[in-house]
C-alpha cells in the first residue's frame, strides 16, 4: 500500500471486520465476556471514534482507552507551576496549543494570558529558541510536555541552544515515558486487560523492544499499530490471533514506519539531555517510578526548574483534582467518558472541567467530537 486512501478502503475494512468477528467467535468472546483491548495512545482513541470502529467491530471486542495523552495525565499542580513561571516579570512562556486551556487550581495558561502574562503558542521548541534569539532581554521558557514522540525535539533544541550559547532559553520539563505506566496498569488488580494496541508515534522513536516485558512478565500480547482504520482493525485481528493461539508477543503492525530498535539519532539526543526522575505523578495513576524525565546537570542552564527555583518537589504533586471530575477513572479505563456525571453538562469542550475534554487526544473530547450525537440519542 502506498497512499492513505488505501488504508481507508471500505472493502479492506469490511474483510478485516469479518476476520475479527470470526476470530472473536472462535475464542468465545461476546458482549458479556469481551476481549478487552487497551489502546494506549490518544491518537488511536480518536481514530477509533472518527471511523466508528467501536461500533463496527464485533461486540465481543471492547476498546479501553488508555492514558496516552500527555496533556491529560499532567497533574494540575504542574499547570499551577507553569502559570507561576509565566507570571514572572520578563518571562515569555511558550507552549503547544493543547496545553493552553488545561485547568490549574488557580487558572489555566489561557486565563493567565488574559490576565496579562506573555504566553505564546508555538509549533516547536525551535520556535521558542528563535524567540529567545530575538528577545535577548527576556527569559523565554518552553513548556516541554509529551511522550517520547516530542522528547527528542526538545532535547535537540537544548543542544542547539548550548552550542550557540543562548542564555535566555530554558525548558520546563514534563516529558514522560510510555512503558512505565503500562507496567503500572498491569500491576493494578482492578485492570482486566487482554492485550494492548501499542502507540505508533512513540514507537517510531523507541522501537518495539521496550514493550518486551508486557509479553514476557505479564503474558499479554501487544501490537504496535498505525492510525488508519485498517491499521487498527488489522492490529485487533493480530491480537485476537495471538490470544486464540495462546501466544503473548510484541508484534509490529506499523512496520512501514516503526523500526524495531527505534530512531538512533533521537535516542542519542534523549540520552544526552535527560535522565530519569525517581518518580513522577500522573493524573489518575498517581506516582509511577522512573516515568518522568528531567534535564541532566550538564544542561542545568537550560532547565527552568533550576532557573526559576521550581523543583519537582512536594508542591508539584498530590494536589486534589477538581471535585466531581472523573478523569482518573476514565484515564485508567475503569469508566467510559459518558459515565462521568459531568460529561456534557458540567464539562464540555467550550467549558472543560478536566484535561480529557481539553486535549485533542483526550478520550472525553473524542467521545464528544465523534460520538456526541450518538451519545445524546442514547
Ligand atoms: S467529562 Fe470532563 S470531568 Fe468527566 S472525566 Fe471527562 S474531562 Fe474529566
């Protein structure tokens, strides 16, 4: 296949749906006793809803939406710290657009901007670095947020700033990693999962081998998948086939993009610039060992935590979430977005209560955008 349209071919999708149905029935999966597949990545959640795969697929296959949206899992206390930095005199705070409306305890970055803070949306950390070059009398801070997909570009920007000797550029680092929360989910006795659809973009960087523990230690299959409808259906079929054959392996459906051992240039940049934090707090999942990255001491001059005296300490974590918000339960697949009492009433995209309704990758936003009419009709 060469073109995106080939991955959206209705005949190919119908054939895969039939194959999935046959496999599901062969292993006795039913609505009452479904195979529970977690798609870790928020991009996959959106594809599933955009193409209606949750409704088209055999009733014995249930998609569980995982914690793979970096904006959604950021604790509110870290948003508070962003606001605190952004409101300092002389600071230009830069961020991807997704993070602008995420609620903090006091205010969101959008509200801080309305109150006068100089907060600007950028498309890349290199845009922030360029702002620093053009504004030598200001401190330009980039909100480093995201999984292994975005981590390399932040690392490369820091390396570039170091090479140029730029002294007014820094990164507020909130980069996180994917394998560790999967382990946390597997260790949760309430999580009854039969397999995983692995993230496509993250795996472009890290490859597929970091997922070996899922099959080896927990006996669960995982298939790294692309984002088109036939990618997801083929991945579901590969998972069901493993289950039917009693196998648990790491398989790569997205081999046209994902190399087995990842991208060596990106991995080298990550290793040069970052080290693991002992632990990091995830909204809805709590503290997870070694799941967050911080900037190494040799790049301390580019670390906003160092520059502004905001370390990752007690103030950064364990803050209560918004009352009535069920984001944590939705994020861990224990509740569907429509099961949250705030969905569509207290929480809408226009007035989000939780991050899952803000981010373009959030499960609640996906339900609202693609299944809103369906849900409203139920
Ligand atoms: S509907 Fe809103 S409050 Fe409820 S889980 Fe989703 S984002 Fe959180």
